[in-house]
């Protein structure tokens, strides 16, 4: 799993050149997205063992030119503790992202994305928190449901460099899965 972000980055860079050359409409498309879903604790093992899948949401604003999109996303996940203590875990990310959408002339728009930025992990009841760097990579699809609306589904692998607060000295990984609406302006 740890090589997925690198693989997605390589694919995004390989597709960016041909994708930009394939679509010469010249305009910039702006959009805003809102989504809900879940997130699965992945690594380290104590994170995956001690917390259930989360409830989460995301907001994103984006600008697209040709088949390349730049966006800023805000994502929140709330993981319920599996133990008797109410030590629920929270993860917030604010990431800059690059999305490559290799198909332009269709009502279905698959994409891959890579991004990185601010990653905050905290457990309120333990008074434990960490602000650090995070990265993500993933894939998804948008489907036109109107002239300026799309429904989307995506899944990402997100890694936070949480070495300070983790006894095993491993980074924290989780996999948010979202479904939502995109509004195009």
C-alpha cells in the first residue's frame, strides 16, 4: 500500500502531457464539490485494530483547464474507538491536489489524483494531537447528471507523518471513500 501514492504520481505525470494536448478548448472551468462517506483505518496495526471505520465529509474547490484540474480539499474523518474508553480519533486534512481526467468528451469522467498538505490527527480524551505533513493518492469517477452538476465517487489512500504520537513510530494511513455532488461554474 505504501507505493500507491508514488504510482499515482507517476501515472498523473505521464498522463498530464497528453491530456493537456488532447483538449484545446482554452477555457477554465471552476467547480465546488461536497461529499460524505466513510474512512477505513489502515496502518499501523494498532490504529486499524483500535478504531472502527469512520464517518466523514469533504469540501473541495477546483479549477480545470483542459484535462488537468487543480484543487484545494478539506476532509474530516471521525473514527469510533472499539474499546470501552471513548477515545475517538479525528483526522482533518487540507490538501492541494492535482487531478488528471483523461476522458473529456463523455458524460463519465474517470480521474486519478495526488495531493498533499496539512494533516491533523487527534484524540480528544487522551489530550493527544499532532499537526504534520500528509499526502494522498487515489482515483474516482464523476458522472454528469445535468449541465452543471455531477455526482462523484472516489477512494484515496491518505498518509500522515504521525511518527511523534505513534508508539510504533509508523505513519498513519487511512482510506476515505466518498460519494457526493460537484457543481460546475
